[in-house]
């Protein structure tokens, strides 16, 4: 179900699913080889969703079709003490993929902005100037950059 509407399945049987998956895996592998050879762009895939929302399963399927030497997965979780010493985008910027490579983020840095709106105490624990933590706002997040 997407936006309250039923979505038609892409396949009719498990066998057809396996055939589609194998075809897509082969296509993804070929595209990765071209991507690596061109060495022009990097590719970043961001999987965002609720816990138990099948992000890990989707990432596993994507990774089944690529050379692991050209693809890295990074889990975006609670920031470490070192990461808290920098702005909220620093830790994701450090792990962006190089040209010709694929990076996968399991969750995104968007949560960094959203979570502090709901739990301002998290922002207060990050060692920021008091005027930025008293009343967090979107402008504050921009200033932190």
C-alpha cells in the first residue's frame, strides 16, 4: 500500500520473482562496471524508513548484484563523541563514495535535523552555544553548518 492505495505486485509467482531478480542483478552488475570504468560520478543510495521496514533486506538485494569492492554500506546511527565535535553533516560527508564507486546509507542524515525538533535535549547535549540550543529552529541547523 502506498499513500493509501493498493499497489499491484510486480511479479505473479515466486519463480517469476527469482527470474526478475536474477535479470536485475545481472543488469546492475553490468552498470556498475560501466560506472567504475567511467570514473566520472559517484552514486549514493539512501535507504530511509522505520525500524523493521525492510531496509536491510533491500540493501542485501542491491548488494547481491554489485562487486563488493566498489560498494560500501554505512549505517547512520547515534553520533559518537568525535562526531558530536563537528556539524551534523560532517560524519556523512566523510564517507561519501569516491568517483566510480557506490555508497549506501542505511538511514540518512535527515534524522539529525528531525530528531532534535522532537527531542531538543539531544541538541543540548552536543556542546553547542546555549543560544542555539534554547529554542532549536531550522535556521539554527543552517548556522551549524
